[in-house]
C-alpha cells in the first residue's frame, strides 16, 4: 500500500497552522504561527483581527511547511481543512485557502471537525487500542466518548453549558490574570492551597458536565469580597477552582471506566495540557488498570497535525467534500457523529 500524504490546514481560532501528515500518524512537517501576543493586548481573541492575520500569514505558513517537508505538492494526496467549529471568519480563511489549493493542484478536499481533530491527535506516533474511552477538554467543548474504532464513536456525556476551558479563561479574567487564562490559572494554583469551599459542578451520576454554576459562584464571591473591602487570596482561589473543576471530571471518568469496563483511555484538547488534570487522570488509570494516553503538548493545543490525523479515516473511506464546502461556527462532536 502506497503511503498517503495529507496536507492539513487549521485556522479555527488564533493559530494559523499547516501540516503534512503521513498515513494519518506521522508528522512529516508542521508549522504553527500563533497570534497570542497580539490578542493578549486585548485580554482575549478579537475575531476580526484573528481572521485578518490568518489571511495575511497563511501563504507564508504553507511555504514554511513545504520547505520543512520531505515531499512537495505533487506528492500530496489530499487537502484537509477545519470547517467547524470555531470563529467563523477565521474558519473561512482556512476553508477558502484549502479549496483554492485543491483547484490549483487538482487534489480532493477533506472537511474535518475541529473537536474530532483533538480526539484523533492521539493517533500521532501511537496505535489506539479499541474500544477506548476518550475525554476531550477545550475552550469550546467537554465531551466523554466511547470509541469502538476511529470512525465508530458514541457520546456518553457533554458539557450542558460552559466548557471547562472556557471557565478557566473566565475565572482568570476575574482574577485579573493576562491572556491566555488557563495556563496562568495553573501556574497560580501551584502557589496556593485548596482552602475555598466551592460547589461541586454537576455532582450526579450522569456523564454530563456543567461549569456555569461554579463560574458564577466564584464571580459573585470575588465581587462580594471586593465590595466588603476584603482581599481575595488569588493563589488559594485558583487552586480551589482548579481542584474542584478537575476532580469532578476525574470522578466522571472513573464512573465511566467502572460502568463500561473499557481498559483504554485517551485524553485530548487544549485543557489536556494542564498538568494537574493529566496527573490526576494518569493516577486514576493506574489504579483502575487502564492504559492512559495523551498527545505531546504540541499536539494538545490547536495545530494542523491533528487535522491531518482526523482526515485520514475519511480519506480511506473516500469521504471527500465538494467545492461548495462552507465554514460553520458551531458543530458539536455529537452533531458531527450523527451526521457521519
């Protein structure tokens, strides 16, 4: 069987990234150009600026990816692109660029769901064993799935309101931390103690997640203490928040392991870069006799390598997109699975 090379494009938020992936697992080359420093000046991602910067930089990112690659465009078998979910303007830049490349070089187009990319980033230099439990945690989604194969998946539970990554960023802003909030919460939590008694989010026996109540409680706590002239111990509150938010995730994963009997577990998404979360889930899996896997840090946050990995199963099934493909700001992993 000949090797398959997929050129993948990711522009769903504020990283312009292009990768070339061999056989859905090997990263031949990867370029990630972040806009983080620009958006830090505004305390978060500004959609209009993000899309404009994608448009300005995407050709340069392609040139850099090809320069580092072992193959050229003639050897590429397909072009893959993130079409949903994300910032609409940013997604449109990537989708239109991908379609242009397909027309110029006569290549098939593969449309990839961003969240599916995070999940299948676990394929990079690793053979996923099935069935597996998969938890994906990011700024937009918190989902727990059963994977029977790379194309056969079932949702066990999802966030019913704010995702864990979104709440990390919002609590960081309440505590006057700079963008990006999640990593700064993690750093501050290392200096604090779990001293604040916070409500446990979605404390039930379903596999769903809810973080809006915890977010609101902390926002009100900080506001009320300021009104009273009291000082908030930011290190302790960051630690208490991280502990409460993550421990409930771990409890529900434990529940899923016990109820399904599945012996393989995958972690993915931007929040999977959080070391406290990684360590707690790794410890849980060791206790339960379950294999644990998480991508390298580079492949946890937004990158095009994960999009190339997710495109490969679609390539094998010849599920190509037409040239009228459009970007979608919202599409849950549940909607994607049901559609496919």
